[in-house]
C-alpha cells in the first residue's frame, strides 16, 4: 500500500476551511494533520504532494451524466472511457450515469447493458440511476430489486412521448412503490405532450431553427410539470428530485413545496446559470449560419436572460431552494449528429457536454461572489454524496473516506476550447470562456490521476459504487 501526503493546502469542506495536511493510505484518507502537530510521529509518505497556496477539496461528484445514451437516432458521443477521463481532467472523481430502460424493454436488461458498457472502461468511480421508460407490472416488480443493486434513485420523464414518457398514472404507481422502498424519484419535469403540439405548430409555420426549440419548450411547460410532480410526490409520500431545473417559476414551485416541509429537491446545471435563449439558441455564425444554436439545444432549454431565469438560479443556489449542480452531460457532435436537425429543430439530438468544466464553471461563482468556497464544495460534491447515498465514502475529506481529492489552484487560468478539451466533441458549448482557477492535481481512491497537466489514470481504474438510500431527506 502506498501512502500519499498532501501538504500545505487549505482543506475546504461544506462547512469550513482549515490549514491541514491530508494523509492517504492506499485508497483511503486516514488523517488530517494540523500544522505544528505530529500525532502520527514523523510521517514519511511514499509520495508528497505540495498544495501550498491551493485548495484541497473532496473530488467532484457529477450526479447526472449520459454516456453513450441512444437519443434521436444517434448516441451521445462520450463513451464511459472518454467521458470519465474528461471528468477526471475537470476534477470530478465520481459520476452517476443513467441506465436506460426504454418503452417495451425490461428494466433488468437495461441495467445489465449499462454495467457492460461501464465495467472495465471508467477512469473514475461510477454509479447508476435507473431510467424507467415504461411503468408496468414488470418494471414495478423490478424496482423492488433496486436497493440490493445499489441503485437507490430512478428517473421518469414527463416529456418525450413515445420514447421515455410516463403518464400521470404510471408516475403515481412508480412513486407509490418508491415511497415504499425509500427510493428517490428523479423527474424530468416538462409537459411533453403539450410541447410536441407547440413544436409541430412552429415547424408548420416555417419556424424550424434551433431558437424555436426554446420557444416550444416554454417555461410554463416546466412550471406546470414541476407542480404536477410535486403534487404526486405529496400524495404518495415519495421524495422527489427534479433534474435540470432552468425556469425560475419551477424553482418557485420547489421552494413552495419545501417551505411546507415536503421532501422536494432540485438541481440546476451550468448552462442554465451562464447561457441564454437569446445569446446561444438564437446565435448564428459564418460556419453554421442560423444552425449555430444547435450546439445549445438541450432539454430543459436555455431560458431568456431578459426574464431573469439565470439570476434566479444563482440566488436559489445560495438560499438552498436548489441543492446541487450537475451537468446533464449529454454530448453530440455538430457534424453527423446535431446536423440531423438542420431543417427541423425537433430532430436535433438534445444535449450539451460540460463534464470537464463543471468544477471550474462553478468556481467562477466564488470568484464573482455569488457563492462561498464552502458552498462551491457543497453544491458540487458534498450534497451529491448525501443526496444519493454515498456520504462518508465520497463527498468529504475525513478519515475513512475514499482518497478522492482535488487540489485546486485559485491562481490558475484556463480558456475553454474544443481544441484543448478532452470530451469527445467537435465543438464546445463553452468556447472562449475564461476560467479563473485551475484543477491542478486529482486523486481518485488514492491514485494520482491528474498531475499538473498530465493524465496518469487508466481505463478500468473506476469501480461501480453501490449506493445507499438518500442521506438528505428532511
Ligand atoms: N435532456 C437533454 O438535454 N439530453 C438528454 C435527455 C434530457 O432530458
Ligand atoms: Zn431529462
Ligand atoms: Zn439527463
């Protein structure tokens, strides 16, 4: 077993910061040592990592990724191998991807397929949520095996009729089962049937460009579905976690339910904090013309800055009306994938790739004063660990936890570009973004996988994490 000592840094947790050295023995953190104390005698570690002037934080946890997701006649362009490697570059040491059951297939087959895709291919640790694409007697029975499989959360879609969609009766039945088992219900909250009508009307009127993706998926569709999901959760007693929240009105629904004491939670994603309907979806360029906006076609969609959604998301992250930031990493290339929808925005595969940039993008909130350092750690690591039943093992720098550690240099600087990122994409949704701060060194279960600009990890290093029940419930 090798020992690693991280010296001279400022250890930041969700609740505070302190000057301490961190000792890792093999895969586990074994001690935090304050300056001037030598409780373990003279420590002669095999490897010493100097973190002077830098932050030492628990590895990032991205609880919402889609590697190799079949969508719109194509497949998300990052594999488990490329996606988890890019995650490591960006200071994320655990991902939770979504195993997929589509309508008409068996849940167990979907899960087995996802284990096959991931096993032996990941650079960092990974877990799964289960997408339920068809709620029936069979799938409800399958849910009863989830906890033993270490899959304690599952996702349903109020959108995408004919693909992933569940109607209210199906949602009700699944939530009843989830309440019984203690599972966390994750919801894609958009009124899909109404959106599909609006989208068809727009296309018929000749409004086919990416911008109209955002118009069809109006905020009213998100607010209404969020409210409906909350009420179904209220009735059944099922804890609810709403994914990729982008409308301020949806946040207001979550806050309303939380104020009444309901177990309701929400995540947003970097794209809903920084990007907008006007500036990105409505963009055009020499290269792609009016189709440039396809890079940012995702669902829920980017919202209008004029309407104030982005500012509201930042505020909600401060007030804990939103508890987490995940990426919904679902990358597609422009050539050969996004361009399937060049004549009709409905055919553009939905998704943005950001897994490599989440820690950096959220650190900008610290730079601008939107977030404290501690809240940055909480939103990107500690709460994801608690929400999804991994806290203690992940999400914290403490004796007994996995040696998942990021050394972050606040003096570093990066310009994001497709030419330097490690995601399998021919463009970047974040091209030209200037980042203050930099991921310097990353350890995954005690192994240095990123060493100041060098990748030292390997596919197969990452292991499946069997998760427990949520540790975040009220
Ligand atoms: N939203 C996306 O943008 N992509 C994949 C699925 C989803 O819900
Ligand atoms: Zn979704
Ligand atoms: Zn998603």
